C-alpha cells in the first residue's frame, strides 16, 4: 500500500513541475510610447473621469492595452479584464487580434460593460482565425470603437477609454488580464500593471530675494530700497555702489502646471490662487502690495497688477484670478512690495505662501507652507539702545567710532518708544568724519552729536523711559558704538547695552 502512495505522490510532483514550466501572460499598457502609463491630474480627480489611452501602434506592446499570451488562446475561452481604481467607461469594448500576416485585424470578442464595471469577461469566438495567431507568444488587445475599427486596423483600434475612479490621493489605478476556460478555470494570467499615474498637478516654488534698505545713495535716509536678486544680499562696497534706488521689489513665486488636460481629465475645471504675505515688521513704511504675472523686477508696475492691497496690515491675501492663472505650462508671478518713500524702513523678512483653489468637481491641493520671499537688510550700521531715560540725573553718553577711510557718514536718530507712547523718527544728528570718534550725549531734553544741532526730546515729557535707534550710513564692519549712563543713586557710570545689526535686524 505504501508503494502505491509513493508512486501517486511522484506522479503528482511531475505534473506540478510540468505546470510550473508554463509561461505566464503579460499585460502591457502603452500610452503613446512603450510601457508608458497615462498621467492624470489629482486635482481633476474629484470625480471619476473617462480618459483616452492612445496606443502608439498595433505591434506587440504598442497597442493601448495588450495581453501577450503565455498559453495559447482557444475559441470559447474567457478573457477576464480586472481594473483596480478604475472601471469601464460604458462604451463598447473589443478584444482584437491580428489576422494573417498582421495586415488586418479580427474581433475575438465584444461587450459593452456598464459604466463603473470593474471586472468583465469577454467570451472569444474566432472560427476564421488561424490558431498560430493566438498561440503562446502572440498578443491580443483591448480597444473601443466599432468592430470595423478593430477588423480594419483603423486609428480607433489604437485607443481605449477606461474610467479612472474618483480619488483624493495619488493612487495608482491598475489593470490585469486573465485567460480562462469557458468554465472559469485559469489557463493563463498576468500581474497587474499601472493603468494610470495620478499626480498632483501643481507645485509651488518660492524664490527668495534679498533687498537693501539704502542709506548710501540719495536721499541717504533709508527710505529707498535696492534690489539684489539671486538670494540674500551681500553687503560689499560693490553692492552699495549700485546705481538707482528703487521703491518696488518683488517676491517671485513659480507655480508648475503639469497641464489641466492630462489625459483629457480636466472636465472644464478652472483654477485660481491666493497668495498670502506676512511681514515681520508689520508693513512698516509699505504703501502697497500687489501681484503681477511673470517673473522679474521689471514687471513690478502697478499698471500690471492683477490684485492689490493698499496700506497693507496683518496677513495680506492677494487673489490671482483664474483668467491670469490658467492656460500655461508654468505660471510665474511676483508679489511686489512698494515702499512709501517717506519712512525710514526697518529690516524685515516677508514670507509668502500660495493656496491653489480648483473649481467644484476637483481636488484642492494643500496650501504651501509660508517661506521666506524677501529679506530686507541695511547697507549701514544700526544700533538699538533699549535702556534710556530722559532725566537730568540719568544722562547717557555714546561714543561712535568710525574706521571708514574716505566716507563721511551721516548719523540718524529714531526714538522708537516711550512710556508716553511718543515716537520721534528720522532725525539727523549730523555726521562723523573718516577714522574719527564722536560723542553723542542724551540728556533730559535733547540728544546732541559732537557740536551739532541738538534734537529735542521735549515731546516725551520728563523722566520717561524710551529706546533709541542710531543709524550710521557706513559699512557696518567699520562702525562701533559704546554707551555709558550715570546711575541716579550712586552717581557711578554703568554700561548700557547696545544691540547692533546682527543681533536684531533680521
């Protein structure tokens, strides 16, 4: 008895090895080129969309969806098509094969699956087709259109129109084909292949630019800006010498548009965008922020504006309308900032983001994070002195030292705050000659630099605490300030903190 069992086991093993030696079929999808899946826009996939897969030809592996046979196909067998993340679009579908020398085609099966059907069996019938044309190693393909398209190898025989399912993520729809007996036993099958690539269509690139608050060119009071493209400004003598102070500077935002028509799946969607701008200096000295199409400073003109915020405050939202946004492979636009030309400007960072909005029936991409769009710095030395009192018993003395070799530097005073909430801005204290030191004296009623004309502090009242800012129009590396103050109780001299550019202006 045991001997018979062993013989039976060996016979089954041989049968198993013979079956394992058979070749499996291969499903291929070719959208205009070999092994290329169609790409559809994630933004357009708020609803299921019919897309057209364009076959590149009618040879093995170039028709829209092909199945290369690992086993011979027999008339009466079932061709099972299984979609995942996709479905049939509700059109007539042919299963085609080449006849004879590949000059003509023949319809092996046809059906009209209901729209949304994900699995469909096509029962083959080919009494006039040579068995050699459906032998292992040959191929069959799926196409829409009439049977005549398939039989005549018309252009329509190169196309297939599946429906890609609605999705809110970058899923990958797949297709798989099997060859079954009429009773449903698998003869030949393939692994699933990518039917389409669902890709986020829009990507925002924020191009940060650097700009200089100008104290060296006319009028030399920090009310004007210089543009320095290509990143943060380098404060060298050459950059200071740039001719022509400007009051308008640009943030460049680039939006990559992969094509709303990817796979014909846009369904008439329109797209707009909102640019958000945030200023670390709360728009001090800024009169206007506005959007223009196209990159580059030369486009920053109010006549080119598509959205404008006058006297901006807080977080500014500028809407880029669909008419300005759609219809281009890449959209570049500037958020332009215009200084008022009268206030001495503070150093700052302006951040920007873009929130793209797709019309009903689409998926809105997530808004980009806020990122640096502009950095403003000074081409001058600036110090912040926070611990001041306008009292006769607490005078403050600041020694300003210049290592400039040729430049006579203007000195400007700003009183930034006080207990009385009074500010005094952009007051000229005079100038400091090259390679010299000069003493600034802060008393109860005034500030005087050397023998210059005093700047009055009487509007502060008396015995008020305040902070001051001193700007010296010279290379920051060539200027230093040290301050001392009389202690009102002991009468001793104490050091006063001086915070210079690198500590507080960014």
